[in-house]
C-alpha cells in the first residue's frame, strides 16, 4: 500500500457571514493515490470549490488536517504556503484567469519568472508546456485570439510550468462547448497516464465521468463514498 499523494482528515470549513454560519465542509475525509484522476461532483453550493481551495492551500480549513506528498500543509506558515502552492500544485479555473495583454507563451512564462527560473530555461520550458497541450503553433497569440478551449489549454500549460505533481481543476469546462470540453478531459487524462500526475477535478459535467478513475459526490459539505472505481480494470 503506497502513501496517498493527498490525504484529508475530518475537514471542516465554516464561513461566518455576519451572525450567520455557513458550513461549506462538514467532516470530509479523502485519500487520493498518486497518478489517479479523481472527480468531485455535486450541485452548486455543495462545497467543491471550498474543498479544492483547501487542498491547494488557497484556503485554510476551520478544522481537520491535510497532507500532500506526506507533508502536512494545514500547519504551514504563510510563506511556506506560498511556496507549496507555487511548486506542488497547478491550478486550473473555470474562467482560465489568463492575463489578457500577454501572449500564450508569456502567460506560461509568468509562473517561471515568479519562481526565478533563468531566461534560457524559461524559453525551453514554455515551449515544452505549450507542446504538451498542443499549442506550440499559438505561442504568440493573445487570449482574445484563441478559442475558449485553447485558452483553457494555455491555462493548463501554465499550471504545468513548474512541474507540480498535483493538478486541481475547478469546473475547467464550465465555459466551454462539449467538443472543447472533451479535449480538456482527454488532456487531463493524458497528463495522468503519461506523466503520472494526479488530478483532482471538481465538475458537474457528466461527460467527465468517462475519463476519471474515481468519483466522489459532495452533498452539503459531506463527501459520499466513491461511486465508481475502474482503476483496476484499467490496470489489468
Ligand atoms: P461549489 O463549488 O460546490 O458550488 P462552494 O465551495 O463555492 O461550492 O460553496 C459552498 C458553500 O459555501 C456555499 O453555500 C457558498 O455560498 C458558501 N461560500 C463559499 N465561499 C464563501 C465565502 N467566501 N464566504 C461565505 N460563504 C461562502
Ligand atoms: Mg465551485
């Protein structure tokens, strides 16, 4: 039995809005094996984004503990959390979150600049990452010159720039048509199969089901048992 890449134990996240309490996570336990593709589904407001944000150290749970790669992230300092997010996690959001005035290549390069990677290595890595998402030919295009699906692939290239083992994708196809969405699912699947990355996806698109190894359902901040596991059949 290998150690899971991600382990969450009894996660709670309560938001306080005035005198009102919103319990977004109510005791979530989760283990995700390295090299697996896990789907968290659930209706809007069920806590998917909150869970992903906690796993990626964008947010701090009110209670419970999280380990990533065997290291606890729920007791890191602010600076350690920043480094953790930068090097251990690639984030992919529904809205792509690309910088509109920068080219595809420059959007990917931003991550490398932040990490202090030198110019030569940056150039090579940007090319590599754009190639991984099938956009080598679009390096100089700005976001407005790209389709939604292409923009999301740039965002995935950016997420891969610093070679993180874990990808967290929050409704990455929410703004895409079904053909572009299918390309994103195939690409994420490829990153798992060919590069051994671990992908945790939040989505309510039923089309994603065919591409993932495990499916969990969040209902009012509670995670229900896996509905499906075809990891074994895939391996044999
Ligand atoms: P999902 O991604 O599944 O739609 P969210 O994690 O965004 O769910 O939200 C879960 C619950 O927490 C919802 O009731 C939402 O309104 C609430 N919530 C999320 N973020 C905040 C916040 N920053 N402040 C207050 N309530 C929040
Ligand atoms: Mg959400």
